[in-house]
């Protein structure tokens, strides 16, 4: 598995089903989904007792680095920013310009 594989969509049985009905197929969609979801939906998935996004990124996307950052955060905007920065970083490191 290469770092760019982290950006691929996962198999349908591993999609993330958001409480608002949105389906996230991969890391590239996670950023946008977080940006568009309500604060209530975000808090359903990320709160002091759990972080569904960190768990999904760790167990399904297989990005331990991103998951370790996400599990320390419970702010919607900060979560979105970290996901976006990770995506940009993966592209920068793996696609020659």
C-alpha cells in the first residue's frame, strides 16, 4: 500500500454512513462532508466519549497518522482543517510538480 492509496475510495461495505444520511466513500469526501454537516451531526460522531471519524480513518482508511491527530480533536472546523491538510500533504509528497 502506498501513501496515495489512502486517498482511494473504500469498498462499499466500508463506507462511512453519517447520521444525516450522507455516505462518505473515502478521505477526499470526508473533508467536504464535515464542512457541510450540521454541528449537531458532527457532535453525534465526535464527542468526549467517541470519535467515529478517527476510528474510521484508522480502521478503514488505514491512515494512522491522521487518525492520531483526529482523536485529539472535537472541534468541527479544526477536524476539517486537519483532514484537508493531510490530503494536501499526501498529494504534495507523492505527485511531482
